[in-house]
């Protein structure tokens, strides 16, 4: 082989190596582009789901505002009624007949002061004593209850480190057992492990008969005593009977 | 026929069952790994998976070639049966599947394979992937589970995402091989109301050739494979 041919072959081999390296760089660039394109798509999907969550929260906020408005009107009506009743009572107490019959009422009062047997218990189950809990309710109990039943979801553990062995709702003394031991991985990630309550989630479905009630969420600790996690007044107006 | 009558007629037609709901059909089958493995390849053991994957890779090597600098896309990668070993032979392997559940298994199997990417497809098509990006697009043991329109959609999309000069490969079973006829007769045993949504349906050579031809591919080639399947391959014209 002559010298010029050998040089040419050497140059061709060098060019080929350069071309191959270039092809590899170009392919790497495309692979990166595909990765970024797919990542962007995933981010877009995530953004979309976040927007949907925001829309749902805005809707819940609007519903809550509407409930507050209705409750405010009820409160105003109750205050007006209370003021009217107070005025009526004052008028009665100022009347001549009230003053004339005062000795009779005193006599009746003396008779009633005599001890009598205890009145029958009005409620089936008294609320359990309270205790400090760390808790959160995923479904807010502060609303007007419009269905015939309602399901509350949340998580809780007592601050004294005991385990929750059962949960229930107490509506004016009526008990509704719930389900507990539901995983709450995000909660544990935030608050740290809870050795006695590794699955602190719960879910309780209870009836919501028309009217005003006292709702208590109660937890049984270490399979013995019941303690109240939280208590609040609720107002139920099942659909069609509001 | 008036528009109003046309509308009423459309309202009376019945949906073609759940087959088109590919995401639901395959997510359900992929809930557990062994069932997913059975659903995508008819076998469970890792050894068998690898052996069958090697056979597929040999077919790809013989028909469309596999090069070290290739950026490769598999349509309907399932649990990455082929992708796992193939990723060692190319620059980058991308697995796309409509079933997010299948991809969970694939992700686990591909741990340690840095040159791989998994993409969950929202629906039929490759809208999650950019144009002119891949040197090789292949789709194996997938067409039998798709309606014809969707098979063609993937061929069209493969053409779009291929670089100029890129290669494509698709396969299915034909009726005129013993293996194909066996699958057909097994499917025929289902009663009308019990046909599963994923029931395998054949392709003819002309059908596959037509898809690639209509999508714009060149140098289209049909091959009869030793395992009783037929394949179609083609090239996207190189840039002038």
C-alpha cells in the first residue's frame, strides 16, 4: 500500500470514529429529550390533578359559606324569639295577677323541695370524659347535615401513648361503632411513628335525624375506658325536610 | 337520510363491549405480578420470561437490527419482559404502556437499569412522546388484543416518533399457522356473552402491510416467524 493510500485510510478511520461519537451524542440528546418530554407530561398531569383538587376545595368552601349563612339566619331568629320571650316574661312578672298569686307559688315551691326519686336517665349513654388527643378529621363535622347518614373520616391517637382499640360516634347518647386501624402513611411520615397506633385512621358512619344534636367522637383506649376525642353541636336537615 | 334520523340511529347502536377500555382491561389483569406475567406472556417464572425475551430479541436483531446507539421504544411493554435484556444492547430503552399497573411491575424489574424510561399512555396513541426521537419502535404480542383501528393508530404514531431512517416492527398471529389456528379455536370456545375483552384476534399479512404502507413506511417486509407469528417491518424514509 502506498503512503498516500495509508494516510487516506487513517483519515477515513478517524472520520468514522468521529462520526460514530457524534451519532452517540445525538442519540443521547434524543434520549434526554424523550425523558424530559415524558417528565413534562407527567408534571402537566400532576398540575391538572392539583387544579381539580383546588376546584373541589373551592366548591367545599362555597358550600360551607352557604351553611354558615343558613346557621346565622337561624341564630338571628332564635335571638329574636328569645328577646320576645324575655319581654313577655317581664310583662307577666309585672302583672297584678302574678303578684297576687306569689304566696301560692311559694307554697308550691316548698312542697316541691321535698326529696323525690331520681328522674329516669334521659340519655342512653352519657358522653365519655375528654382526654388530650392528637387528631384530625378529613371530613369536617362543621356543616349542615343534609343526608340521613353521614360518614366521618379522620385519624387520632391519645397523647398519653396508649393504643386506640375502638372508635364510635355518640349522638345524644346513641352510639354508632366505627372502623379503626386504617393506614395513614402521610400522617406518620409527618408526625413520626406511633408505636401504639401504627394505623391511626378511622371511619364512622352515623345517623343524622332532623334537628340539633350533640356529636361526640369517642375512642376506647387500651381495650378499657372510653374517652372523648372531640364534641360539637350539629344541625341536621335531611333533604326534603329542611 | 336526515341528520335527525342519523342521530337517532347513532343513539341505538351498542358499544363494542369493554375491549376498547384498554387501561381498565389491563390494569385489572396486572394487579398481581404472577397474573400480569401470565397475561402478557402466558408464563410466570423469571427464567422462562428471560428465555422468551431472548427469542424476541433475536427476531428483532434479524429483522430490523439492534445497534448500540439505538434509542428504542416498545409499545405495550407490559412488565418489560423484552425491555430488561434489550436495555443492555442499546443506548436507551423506553417502555410505553397504557396500564399503569403493568408499569409498576416493570419499574420493579428494571431497578438498576439506568438507561430505561417508562411512560404510561393516557389512551391509544403515543401523545406522551415527541416526534422524530427513536431509532427503533417495536410492538410485540400486543396487536392481538387491539381493535384494527387502534393497531393502525399505533403504526401511525410509530411513524411520527421515529427519526428519519428509523425502523419499525409489529407482529401478530395469522390464521394460517398452526399456532394461530390454535389461538383462534380456543377463542371460539367462549360463549357469546363470556368473551373476555382481551380475547386474541388475528391479523392477515395484507392487513399489516396496508397499515405500514398507509402510514408512510418504506421497504415494508412481511416475515413468517418460527413461533407461528407474522411480523411486519418498515423504515421511515431518511432525510434527503
